[in-house]
C-alpha cells in the first residue's frame, strides 16, 4: 500500500513525472538515480527526502499508473448506460492507448519482466494492480451474465478479457496498432455477446 502521508512538493511531482517518462520509455533498471536527479532538476538530498530508495520511486510510479487506470475504469462505468457498455468503454480506452505514438506496451507487464521475483515489492505491486483490474471486470461481467440460466462464469470472462488485453498490449509495439486494437475490441465483444450466451456454440465473431 502507498504511504499514508507522502511529502507533497513540486520537486516530488517533477521526480514522479521524470520517472514515469524514463521508466516507461527506457526501462526501470536502465535509469539510475543520477539521471533521475539530473533530469528532474533536484538534488540527491531532495530525492532521498521524498523517496528513501529508487525502489520507493518505482512503487510510486506504478501506483500513479494504477490510479490512472482506476480513473479510466471509473469513468467508463459512470458514463455507460449498462455494464456491457462499460466493458466496451474500457476496451475502447485500451484500444486508444495502443495507437498512441509513445505507446511502449503495458507499464505493469514491463515492470514484472524486470522484477520477476514474486516476493519483490515491485512484482507484488503489479500483482495487486492486476487483481484489482480482474475484480473490477468480474463485477461488470456478473451484471452482464445475470440472466444466464446455464450459469455465468464472470471470473473466467474477466481473466479472458485480461488475457486479450495483455496480448494486444504486447503485439501493438510490433504489429499495426489499429488492427490490434480492432481485433481486441472484437474479442471483448465476443465475451459480452457471444461466448457466454446460454445455449450458444462458443465462438468469437469474425
């Protein structure tokens, strides 16, 4: 969990903004404290006053990314007339991310790849974000499948959504992002309208 009362200052915000740009663009381990201090225009003493270690800054960076995703999900849910539309809105937001010129993949997947030890705090932070995301999707799928007499499987659908998202985020940095985004949205539409419809033969739309 994030600190209950972090020291707020302009310098801290500059450090977080600099870390977000460099960590996401170049990799966490590739960027050292000296460069962070230089590009954020702060002293080392200021850095360590706000973040006792680089790992603390990494965790703050991931928590900031988590907050952005949570806000997008919240907005999608609040602006949607129905849970299925909220899921479509989340998928659309992800598809828009894939097409951004500065897109370099999922910040959380990239962090997990750099910190593969399951007991590492950074890896655990990634796991916490993904658990929350699956839970938020599951809650929406519970509503989508409410009238499914054959027994809805919202947990499975939520994890299927996450798998589609992970694949899209990985592929978009290699293949055409527009095609990947459209394929991703079609896959999500299949989860909503085809795969789990009672009595239907499971398949994805073509």
